[in-house]
């Protein structure tokens, strides 16, 4: 059965780049960037910020439900799926619980140093919105990494790794 990889992490840590590189290692593959699904909202798009209101929570849940369904549909057709999403400190990605119960679904947390994430954001566009998200996630996630490992997440420190090195590390742990 083809794999499904859920790559999560703070903003600006290379989730999409790594997901695309990971998917490229398989003959039939699909990359699902959850941010792209959320940005399909034409009117009323809610963005994460200091407060998480009801429209944002609803849009995150809908995008994640759709991404999970897409992943399962494509896997049934023989595709390996690399799905990427930011770590949500509010829901802890519990919207994916049914997906994570499926066989051959791998939870990957990309977790470079906060300094590395901030530097990557500056190199991209320096978005204040992303910078706030980085601070929020690192403030709440660091102490919880051991719990995530117990729950089956592979924590990958990508501070010094390229996307391809990260992919090799992931593949060495799951195959």
C-alpha cells in the first residue's frame, strides 16, 4: 500500500519544499499543500494571528478534512501522498485523527531551531504574519516534542539539513 506522509511544523521551516522532494522519490505521487486549499477561499479568508476566531477554526478544519479525503482517494489509486500543514497549537492537528489511524500514514514534524525558521522567513519575504506564527508555535511546541514522539511523530531537526537530506532521513526511518 502506498504511503501517506503528513509533514507538519512551524511556519517557514521548509514543509512544502520537503513534501515536494519527498513525493518526487515515488513513481506515482501527489503533494497536498493545505495552505493552498485554505487560500482557495475567495471571500472571507481568515488568517492565523494572535487570536483564533471561529471563521479561522472552521476554515482550517474544512481544509484539513478535504486534504485527508484527497490523500486517501489518491492513495487508493496507487499514489504516495505528501501532505504538508503548519503545526496548529490550538487543535494540535486533531482534525487528522481518522487519517492517522490508517495504515502506512507517517507523521513527520520538521523542527529546526527557531533561529533557523526566522532566518528562512527573512530570506523568503520577511512576512510579519509568518514571524508571529513562528514565535507562537515555538512558544507552545518545544516542551511537547517528547509527547509527540510518544504519539508516533518522527521529529526531524532540519536546522542543518537540506530538503534532500531531510527526505533521505525520513525515508530511512519509514521504509
